[in-house]
């Protein structure tokens, strides 16, 4: 199993980023997938989830209306569009299954400057 996240970077408050995750080694199209994040000194938290076919999404309250999760099952890709970014969104972002998570990938760092 391999999960490779990309797309992070440094952005100013109010800016936007699109994160990507390429998955391999498991049945991606059959899996609920999620984005998680972990800020320094904090527990990893669930940010957004999408069903296997993309007809259901769920978001952490603090990101509702600002983050959009999507997927491309043909390419085994998971995406997240983030807009109106805030400094408190700064964290390392990871993708993984929603249930029965695999070993974590490297993640992608998002830093939002004030």
C-alpha cells in the first residue's frame, strides 16, 4: 500500500491550495477515503471524508464551506481544494482510508501565514 500526498506549500491567509493524493496497492474505488491533518503538538484529526463513489462527503465543522474533497477512481486519486485558508489550518495533511487506516504516508505540509 502506498499513499503519496502532494500540493502543500506556504500561502497567505485567505489563499487557496489544492492537495492531491495518489493511492496504490489496495482497492481504492471500494474505500471511503479521508483527509486528515496534524498540527505541531496536536493529535491527528479527521478533516474530510468522501464515500467510495463520491456521492457522500463530510467535513470537520471548522472547514465546512472552505474545503472540498473529491476523487477520481479511474486514476486512484483523492483531492482536496482548500480556500479561505486561515493560520489555524497550518498542519501536515495526510490521506488515508476513513476506516481501517493503512500506515501513514509522508503527508504534505500546509503553512498559512498571517
